[in-house]
């Protein structure tokens, strides 16, 4: 079997390359052709949901496409991913049919979210009052998605389990850009179709 010809997209977000793969067109045979049996078996035993299996396998398929078969993903005790045998930093996210990877020389947190009204409905669970008016006096659904995405990106950057989203991660505007004030991070956004990307980094 031949490995599938992947169509990937690379975005530059805040000077960081975000590599993206849409898994909606991939078949089980595509994964079988490109990934070792042990990886396929792990996906089926670790995740009951076909959606989660596809996300997990899609990340590994994208990584293999970018860096070759010799590089694999490990996990710190905190749950943060790392690249085995590499000094590169990695951040992983998935939403809807998109899996996304950042492979960088610097520490970075990245998140992708499909646009929906769910973050708006849950705004009081992750946004302080002053954060809800960060973009405009009235919080819109897209604003809420961007702010949720930003907090998730910061959470991944910090890699500190159970960091509270309200109080532990504080978003503000500085010189026209969203920043995280507790840890001195800048948040960069990119919107592509119905997906919002956020990257948190020091510069």
C-alpha cells in the first residue's frame, strides 16, 4: 500500500508556522497505509470514539508527513506533548475535522476552535467581566471563540495542570494586541473559514 498524498496547509500566526490537516477526506485505509500497526492498535484501544481515534491518528499522520517516521510524540507527567529525540517544541490542537501542529524552536501554545455559540453560552465559566468586553462592549460569538482559543493556547504554553482560566490566565489589550498579563505572553490570532487559531508566545 502506498502512503496517502496529504494536502496540508501552513499558516503563519505570530511568526510561528501552524501546520494543518483536514481529516474529513481521510479513510481508515489511508491511516493503515502510513502508520505502523502498533499506532493503529493504540488508537482503537485508547479511544472508544471514532472521532477521537481520527484526531489522534491525524496528528501522527501530519507529524510523519512533516518530520518523517523516526519522530514520535511523548507526554510529560503534566500531559504536555513533546517530540522524542528532538529539541523542537511542539503544540497540538484539533477541532471539527482539523488537526494542527506547531513545531518550533521556541516555546509556544497553540489552539484551534471551530466557530460556534458554545463559548458564548459558557462565557462566565472562563472569562472575567473585564475580559468579556476586550474586543467590544457586547461580546459576540466570534469574540467568545477567540478568547476561549486564547485561554487554551496560554494553558498549553504554561503546561501547569489545573491552572484556573479565570484569575490564573488574565487577558487584556496592550497596544492593540491581546496579551496575557500574568505571564507576559502575546496572543496572535488567525481565522480560516470556520476555524479560529490562537498562538501564545513570549514575542
